[in-house]
């Protein structure tokens, strides 16, 4: 039922509209600062019906009345869509959700009511209330619903109504759990939506599709002034070239570069480079614009504007969740001053400032780091870390405790840098803990090793967070072969980062396409499958497949036992190209981490004849109507036929048909299958901040919709070529 708060909070004043708009601007900063977001876009609001979310909804409803072009993140707001969740944990929750939607409708909102499905989470329990971790499970289901709704509606911003009191409770709980400074900073004002791993459009993805739109939300095209400036620059450059051509008219006796290339180069040149791979970005971002406002001010806002809200009785049960217990603790008892809200909020802000200072120092160190090469075709990178030595002042040299504190601070900054670099290649959805990375700091920065720590010499390869790191032994320059050993050791050491080998005791990452039955069992009438959703393979690649094959397709790692049969199916040019691409992009065992497309059983693409009743029986009204193009397995309608498709995959019977990241596939596959593959999001600031010997444009221009071998072309990175590799006892070195 509707609850009107009759207690006057004389010390609390309502939140002003312009005050709220300033808070939104400070919280919802642009994700793509260089884009021109002229297209209006909807913003989602999570509404529970409580006083906090209803106050947020009311304030949002007033924003566009004052400023129709008010921006949230990158785009002006075209309207707000409310998302109401019915947890189904108490009687009357559904009716309450409908009442909330009705109240939102009166404010001018479009709203949707979603019911959570607990069946997959119950396990051996009969009711959700019996779950010991009901709060975390409800959070997961809730965010998944938010992610599905935003991805379906093409919404990139989700506003939550967490306020200052919620922040206080969060930090108190983390104090009880023993968190460090990173946990004690509390809830962040803006971050990627959690609990949505593998959900395309919500999980850091959707940017590439937006760029293919006729009117993208993130407009990267140059303005008219910029185009005019480029036109002038191009004309001036052409004039200079014409002058040079006139001056060299009398020197045409020599061969031109093109003639030299035609004269010396073989007439049969195998195309070396594969199609460029799109790099995803975007997704849904969660914003909390009310973290600076107390709950009393939210109550005053609702009272001032006659906004109804609903109280959830389960929030007052201290035995239900830990948050309820903490809320009961500080509301029912007089806590020490150090545990009261002003002190805890101040602690949270100090921790946030400390973390920001550490990350700024890590970014400064990142600008001195060199990423020689990042290759999304294989998910590899070559990184050269800078020197990072602890500079001790005279005051530090006199105190051992100060020296240890300074060293520990430097190790934390180095661990942050390591985490930034590892996320480029790591398949894991969550970054590694800094405490784990600090154990490996001395491998990259020997000067930061603890006195009792043993630094491996020479450095050795190791794995962490799903990344295999191999030290690259620098080749001495020809003029410095006779240089002393101490001077050679001063050369910076590079590391080759790749996906760690898959453990043999665990199943490989795998994506399966559903069966697609043929129509009337005639090849000439086989239709392409409906558009299948994007799937995240191995936490690194988004892949999308459409096919019209009677067999199931599987995406799993490139296996050694399938390499030779796959090569034998390729024509000579593709065979040579495959060898060159593997040597260039995936040397050694790195190639066995590449995604590959398999048929679950052998199938001759020259004569596609499925097994009888495979994958499903096909029934015809008139069996005599089948002509010579029909295949075996057609049974008369009304008769029984059992499907013979394999229930358990047999790797020995599977057939490798394509390596999508290298753009290599068996002949005639494109008649039955099309695929598209993209690399998952890589932090743009990381690649733009880090130094590189081959810096190119990370953001691609607007690309055409043409496809080649089932892949869209979008130039993302300009990569350096012509690398030579040699084997060393530690791995591969240049």
C-alpha cells in the first residue's frame, strides 16, 4: 500500500532540480569524448517503488521540461524508461509492482514490470527465501534483467537510486568483512553493468553495430569545418606532388617503384594479411547520481512534490540479509563517533582519493610502457615495461620502516600497471586481485623486490590470470656484439603475452550452434538459419554464425590433431597463406588458442548428404513428390523415425572447416555458412596512453557493409609488419 511519511525532517530540504542536474552531469560523463552525440537516446531507470527510486524518477521526469536537450553521458535524452522488478519473495509484490508502474505512468514514464525466475538458482531449496545467499542471487538476477532490457531497447545508460545512506551501509559491511582501501571506497558513481558476462549489447559490446547504423549514436565523422580543412590540406599536398613530378620529367630513364616491383616480384603473390578484426566497445553503464544526497533529502523531495512510495517490510527484518542487520545496528544503537555516518563517508572519500592517486601514478607509468604490437587476430601483445626504481630521500634512508612503506607503495602502483596490461589479453571477466599481482611484481621490476624475495635470473615464463607471459631475449645490435655482459643486461626486457594453454583436466571453451533442419529435405530450398545471438567465446571473442547445414557447428580451440586434415582440404594458395599467417600471428603453441569452427561430424561439402533422420525426421505429405535432388531419410508422415545425431561430442569425428580470425576456410563453405567475429573490448585509453613503435588509429572510420568470407571489414589498428622470430629456450624472441 502507499505510505505517506508524516514525520517532518526539519533539517532536510528537498533536492532542487538544478542541483540534481549538476549531480547527473558530474556522474554521467561522456564515455567517448571525441564523439558528437547529436542523436537523442533513451535512458533507463531502475525503480523499486521505494522512496529513493521514486524521488529519482520524479526528478528525471522534470529534467526534460527544463532542458529538452539535457545530456546523459554521450547523448541528449529523448526520454526515460523505468524498469520495475518483482522479486516474488512476498505476498502482494506483483500487485505492488503494477501500482508502481501506474504511478510512473502518471509522471509520463514508459515502464516495464519484470518477474525474476528463481528456478535455476534454487538447487536443492524449495523457496528463494531458503537460500543462504539470497541477497547476492537476487542481485545477479536483477542485473541480468536490467542488461537484457537495455540491450533489447538499445539503451546504454542505467540510473540507480543508491544514496548516501546506502553508501554508509556498504562501507560498514566491508569494514566488517576486512576489506582494504579499494573496498572501503564503497560504491562507484559510474561503472560497467555487472553480472552480464556474455550478454551482447550489455557486456562491453554493441559499439561496432552502432557504427554501421545510418545515424549512429556515437558519431565519429568529421564536421564540415574539419572536412573543409582536410580538403585544403589535400589540395596543397597534391600541388606539391605535381611540382615534384614536373621537376623529375627529365629523369624517366630509371624504373619507377611500380616497375621495379613488377620486374623483381614473383607473378604469383599470395595475399598475406587477413581481414581486420573489429574491436568491440560500448555496453551498458550504471550511474548513481544520488550518492551525495541523504535519504532524508529524498524523503523531503517526495513529500514536497506529493510523490507516493512503497515500503518493503522485508527491509526491516535484521535476520534476512547482512545489510538489514547493519541498518538495524546503526539505527537502533548509538555507535562510536568513528563508526557514525559522517566519519564513514569521510573515510570512503579518503580511500577514493588514495585510489585515484595510485591509478594516476600507474597511468604515468603506462605512458612509459611500450606495447610493441597488439594482435586481435590471436589475442597477443608484446610489452616492454619501463624501469621503475624506488627513489629514496635522505629521510627515507634513515628509517627502515619508511623505506618499506615507500617500497610497498611502489609495488602497489606496479601491480596496477600489470593489471592494466593483463586485461588486454586475459580471458577472465574479472581483473586479477592486486594482492595476487604483487607476488609477481619483481619479475617485471627487479628493483622493487623485497629483501627476502628471490628474483629468477634469467627470467622465466609463467602464467597468471589466464595469460601466458614469455620473456623476449633482446638480440644485441651488430655493432655491440663485443659489449660487456653488464651493458647487455641493461637493455629493456620485453614480454610476449598470449592466452595461457588450456588445462587438460578441464573442458575447452565451446560454443554450439543449434540444429537447423532443412525444408522438405531439398538442398536447393535450404534456408539460412534465423539470426543467432552473439556468443562470447573464451571471454575474448564475440562470434556470430548463420548457416544452412543439417549438422551442428561447434566453436572451440584449434586442435593439433585437426591441423593436417584441415591443410589438406585447402587449395595451395590458402595452404601457403595459412602457414604464413600462423608463423606471423600465432607462433608455436599460441596457435592452439585460436578459435576454430568445426562440424560435429565429417561432411563432404561437394555432396552434402545427411544421414537418415538427421538431425530431425522430416515428414512429407506426399513422399512421391521427392525428386532426384532429395536425400535419404525422408519418411512418410505419421511413421516414426529416430534421430541419430550424437548426444556426446566425439573430437575424433569432428571436422575443422574454418579459422575465423585468420580468415581461412575450406572451399565452398561460404555457400552454407557465414560468420562474423570480433575481439572483445580493449580499453582505448590504455592503447592511446602507452607508447608503441607502430602507433595507428585505434578508432576506425565509418566502414562499408561489405563482407569478405563472412567477415565485415573495419580497419581498427595499423600494425607493424616484417617481424622475425627465433626460438630460445624460454620461448620466442625477436
